[in-house]
C-alpha cells in the first residue's frame, strides 16, 4: 500500500510538471496568435487605405 501511494504521488508530480509545460506553451501560443492577428488587421487596414 505504501508503495502504491508513493507511485501515485510521483505520477501526480509528473502530471503537474507536464500540465505546467502545456500551460506555458498555450500562453505563448495565445500571445503569438494575438500578435499575428494584430499584424493581419494592420495589413487589412493598409489595403483599405490604398
């Protein structure tokens, strides 16, 4: 039983690290998408002015 609990704790820690990595990637991807959207909007506005 004790070994099972230790195993679960190790799994939970590993899962937490993986989840943090996914969170970091998602935040980065969101920021990049926002910057890309801003650039696209600027290109559209520039085309309207021509």
